[in-house]
C-alpha cells in the first residue's frame, strides 16, 4: 500500500494545479487551461463524490461545471 504522505502530497499537488490552471484559464479564457483544470480536479471530485456521506458529495459535481466552461471557451475561441 502506498504511503499516506505520498497520497496526500499527490492530492495537494492536484488541487494546486487545479487552482492555478483555473485562475489562468478564466483570465485568459483559454479552453486548454480549463481542460487541464477539469482533469486535475477529477481525483478530488471522485474522493468527495464516492466517499462523502453528507452534502460535501456535491463537490464531486464541480468537473461538470468546469467542462461546460471548457466547451464554452472552446466555442468562443472557434467563433472569434
């Protein structure tokens, strides 16, 4: 079994990359950064969606919103 510190580090790294790419993606309106943000948030979303037994499970739906923003930015870039 993997060391819990390693798993925690990877989870924190995923959250950090998600946050940075989300901020850059929104300011630049870049669909690529938003897609990276969506993908890096998936482990966190699965943790809350499958593991939480309370209202925190709705955090697991965040990638749907991020993917919608990704598609929206892609259409805006393609149109303009």
